C-alpha cells in the first residue's frame, strides 16, 4: 500500500513537471501578447477610476461656472445650445452616435470622460468590422486625451500596424515603453513594426529583448534573422541566428531549418500539410498552412524572389482561418499591401 502511495505521488509529480514544461514549449508570441494585455487592462482600470474622479470634479467646476454665468445673464453658446422644443442642451439630447459625430466635427478633441467612452465605443465597433482606418482615428484621439494609458497606446500600435502606419505604430509602442519600461521585452509587435518601417537595427535589438522572456519561439528567431539580414546580409544573419530547440508547433521546426539553410520552402509546406495534429480543412490545419506560407514568403523575399514571395503571401492570407483583428493573422495582408504599394 505504501509503495502504491509513493508510486501515485511520483506520477503526480511527473505530470506536474510535464505540464509545466509543456506549457513552456508551447509558449509563443501570442501568449506574450495576452500577458501584456492583461497587465495593461489592470492599469487601465486604475487610470479610468482616477480619471472619473477628476472628471466629476471638472463637472462640478463647470456647473459652478454655469451658475455664475446665469447670474450674470450671459449664456455660453458653445456648451449651452438649446432645443426649441424643451430647452434641453444639445449634449443632453444627443444619442451616443450623435455625440461621436460631434466629436468628429470637433477634430477629435475629447474634452471629458464621456467623450472618450464614446470614442472608445466607435473604435471598438470599427475594429470589429475590420474598418481599421476609422478605428485608428478614434484610438488616436483617445491617446491624445489619455497619453499615459499604456493599454490605449498598445491598441493604437496594433491598429496602426494594420493600416500600414508603421512610424505611428512604433511611436505608440515607444510610448508604452516610456510609461512602463518593464514592458519592452514583451513587445514583439514593436519589432515587426520596426522591420516594416525599415528600422532594422532597432528591430534586431527588440527581438533580442523579447528572447529574454520568450526563449523558445522560432518566430522571434526568424524576425531577428530578417532584421539582421537587412543590416548586414543573409549569411551573417544565419551565423548570428538565435538557436531554438523546443518550439513544437507545426511547422516551426521546418521553418527554423529553412532559414538556417538546411531545408527548402517545399519542406515547410509539406510539413504544414500534415494531419498529425489537425484534420485537413480544420482551423488548426489552416493555421499550420498560414504560418508555412507566411514564413516561406518572408524567406523568398529576403533571398530576392519578390514575385514568389507575394504568391506565398497571398496563399497565407487566404489560409487564415480565424476572424480578422489578430496581429499575426494580419501580417500577410499588411505585407502584401506594403510591397504592392512600394511597387
């Protein structure tokens, strides 16, 4: 009985170790993104609570000023436009959509917490519809009103990337770092923006930073390689390639080997077509193909075959199985838009 108990405890310990290290192996850029988002949401809640208190004090101040103006017999025509029917102010009778239209007419100058809430609602609505240009306008206005909110700045960076506004994207993530320097290693998204903004040295440094918190991610190694190849050349980048041993996602091993010069693009595609973990046509299987074609396309471009690269990128874009709005899921589309615009 004692032996059986010891065996059971040993099995539980072994299972704990396997679960822990299994989680580490599967840790990817998206996991890092989720952690950063969680941290920023907590900070956003704190900031919004403080902001609400400040806004209430501001309202009381305006109310006192309004009372004083009424006593003097004067009326502020900007803030006290009245309805002929009931004497209510324009702001009191506006629906949220009308308030948003008013904000737009006022060149996105957000003057209160209510204005920002309306703007955030518009941002989220536009983003969910993949209307990224409009979404950027709203979140940019929010960031102007609340420049020290790292969550909003990160959202601005995300949608800026999706609209190919790479300098604005880098600027937003730089602001996140300015607010909280400890977040820099997590911001692999900044590294992608730096690559497309042709800031390759900074990209190399960003991916080296991310390696500290995400040590077994083939994607981080590849983007580091791509930036280094632009700084120097492919051969030098290959010699300085970050070694990855434990990224078990299909087809990450083949992708790493391709950039290391030991496998070819067709090997990556063949690996992605495997149904070992996902049935053909399933979202998981399509995700394998997406990443295969995405990184094959990047490999082809860095080796000078722009035509083949765009063909692969289009296949990647068509393979993406999930909804719009995922950062990595938008890379193929953004790449195509950027390269065809340059040409």
